[in-house]
C-alpha cells in the first residue's frame, strides 16, 4: 500500500523494502559470509569458510566466490548457478529465510576501524545510471566494464533472491541520517546481534518500521539532494558492477511488463546499504595493482612509470589497459591491503606490485559530478574483513 511517506521516499529513489533474514533456529554466524568479490586471489580463505559452514544453511550456498570462478573448492568444478537458484528456492520453501516486516534496517558494524553505521534500503534502478556524465540521482563512482555484466545478469535472471554487498554513499558531513537512526532505535531490541566469521567483527541490526522514522529519513535525504546542486544524492561506493547488473536485468525484464506492473515489480529495485561518506569508522583505502607474468623492469619502461613512485591512478590505469591489450600473457589483479600485495608480489620474480598511499574521500562527489567516474577499482571502503557480509535478503521475483 502506498502511503504519503512512501511516495515521498520514492521521489528520492528509495523504496521501503520487505527484508528476509535467517529464521531464529538458523545460526547467523554460519549464514553470513563476506562478499563474493573479496579474497579473489586467496582460495585458502574460501576453503576455510567452506569448512566453517559445512552443510549448515548459509549464504555461501547462494553465491559464487570470485576465487572459484574458474576452479571450484579443492580444485573441482565451480558451483553452478542452477544449484544456487535451487538453494534459494529451497530456503524460501523451508522457511530458512523469513520476512521481518516492511521497513529499513539500521546497522552497527564493529570492525578493526571502529563502529560503522549503515541503513539497508531498496533503491529504484530507474533513478540509477552508470553512464559517465549522466545527472542521475544515483550514480556509479567507477568505470563500468560492460563485458563484466553478462555473467552477473545471467545469475540474477534466474535468482529468486538478492543478497547485497553494494554500499552506497551519501555526502552527509553533519551526520544527520545515522545520528537520527541511532537516536530513534536507542533501547530497541535488535533483529540480530552476533560475531561475523573470519575476523569480520560484530554486526547488530535494528528494525526501522515506524512512519515517523520514514518521514525523518525523507526529510534528511531531501536536504542532502538539494544541497548537492545537481540532484546527485547517492554514489555507489562498493559493488558498482553488481548494481549495474541489477540495472541491466531490470531493463531487460521491464520490456516484458505492461506499464501498470513496472511501478512496483521487485526487479526494479535493489537492496543496498547506505553509509555516510564521512563515517569515521569507514576508511577510504587505495586499491593496489599486481601484475603477473611480466618482466618488472620491462613493463615499467614500456608503460613509462616508476612502481616505487607511480603517477595518479586516474592517469596510470588507462596506460596499463592499453599495454595489457598488447600483452595477453600478462594479468592484472586488484589487491586490498599493502601487506597482502607485497607478499603476493614476492612469491615469484615475474610479478610487480604497484602501491598507492592514500585516497581523499572528499573527492568522491566532486569528481563524479565533474568527470563522471573514477577509473575502476580506485578505492576500497575499508579492508577486506570490513566489507559487507551477506545476511539480509530480498525477493526479486
């Protein structure tokens, strides 16, 4: 049912979602696993996750870690998308996942950086664009590679559920939204409160289901939108390609629907976590580059850079891309964490680490407004262990 509060939020690209969570008899500790795009060069991390989960109900059975894209667990076949789809249907039929009622969820995530706060909302994909320069309400922050979308769209096409690892930023220097959520949920019993596996910290979630809370959210977001100058309210911080795939699937599906059904079809929306750009517990870290199967000295000479003092990433990445096009034997990995990147580079002489020191979070909104996007993998919202864990789910069909 549409209400005045919901209509007001819809004009801001926000839908009040119906979120599903693991049933009370399902262990959240084994259900929640880190985002699939983390530890992509560390299959040992995912082997340990698999051992911790075993046969228990888990998000691990509903997703495909990127570390297993070409080789699955213990070197076997990668999990099939049809198996993931069947597990989603089974979890719904057996009540492994249950609705908690229409509303948002306010999150408190304790990590190595402190307590980060977020708000789970559904965003309207009609208000989102990953085309650089589009003056959309919701904009990508990094260059979207079209070739990376079809496999993600194919998975979403047959999925009954989405589990988001997308984190969307708001430019809320005064911290109005999260402060309001903290105050309005104070003293409230949490929906969940548990330790995340593999060093992920502690996660607590609170229901935000009162219309007065929705009105306050709308008021604050309206103010941020007006302050932006050109209607730029949400910047996609993590999961750019996942949200782009959701958009591509919606564009595909809506062609099959009459206009009357397009307004509220579940595929039109995507569940995300909204986070304040200035949250002190959300470090903005540079993402390092690691070249494989190269002569370190030769690649620096040919591309024209010094790995010990590299040029800005916005300048270097296009040059690397052109060089890689002409050297198909070489590979480029994006590594979170300086220590990890140095260690991987030291494992073989045909590897080269390119390390960056800092990233200015204050540049995010101005750069996207002026230039359209950053080059892909320009920054990370925290270390790998601080990334979103799959827990909250939503039906998309």
